[in-house]
């Protein structure tokens, strides 16, 4: 029933689909639908949550990667590949369209999907900072900034004025986002932030010039 509901809701919108439509497409009976989901809204909520969990399963932070560049690149590639795909963007449009009418559904979608990816990345950034591999003072803000860079095409795709990115475009976007992120939050930032760090760096540069 979830798959039948997905197809119908995407094609007709929430209001354009009746319980009878879902039963006709999926088979079964109204009693089955009501038993599992309560009503049409319950089926819609289950569908949105199912999509959020499905997205989350494919997007993880490789906590075993000692190099943040590798971890961020893997995460960014998986994120863009799934989140910017046509099926997920289509369901995103549907979720946004019904968010005001069903705020609980919208909140559940956020908690089950986007929020979890940000929490996981923030935790990784905090761990990498403690290990000296990054210099992130505010992991949650930094995680949001990283995903914002990855989503630079999302609005255009959601509005239908741009196609989902190709693998090459995803690779270029991820590489740029990772490079900007590491320049902003790499371990060298902590050295520059220390009192006298700029003077020490300048002195080292001048010394190296003298020995050329």
C-alpha cells in the first residue's frame, strides 16, 4: 500500500487521492488500510517517514576514516546522489506542499531524515576536532554549512528549472564543498587563531625566503 500510495500521491497530490483509489491500486481492503495506518493521513505520514528512513540508510559518516577529506567526500557524494535524485525531490515537493496541513508529519520527516544526517556529521566534526584533524568550534553550525553547500542546486531542481545532477556534476560540487570546508575548518585554522600565530607564520615565511 505504501508503494501504491507513493505513486498516487505524487501523481495527484494528497487531496486528489481517495482511500478507494489506494485500495484499487494496491489491492486489499479498507479494513487493512485502517488497521495498519488509521486513515489516508496515516498512510501519507508512514510514506514520508519511510522515505526519510530510506534516504538515511544510504547516507552515513565514515567514522573510521582518519582523513576528514575522505570522510566528507564520501558523505557528500552519497548525500547528493540520493537527496538530489528525481524520486526524492518529488517526494520533497509533496512533503513541503502538505507541511502546513500536517505539521506533525513534517516534523517527523525532519527528525527521521535531515536532522539525523546533521547530528551525525556534527558528532564526527567534534570528534575530529578533539583528535586535532579539524578545528571546528561549533560543530552543528559547521555541519549545516556543509550541507548547505551541497544543496546549492536543490531549489532549482525542486522548482523544476534544473535537472538532477549527473555523477560528474555531483563530484564537482562535492569536491568544491569539501575544499571550502577544509580551508575554513582545517587544523591550520587553530594555529592561525592563536595569539601571535600570524606573527610566527610571517617570521617563518621570511626565514624561508632568506634561505632560498
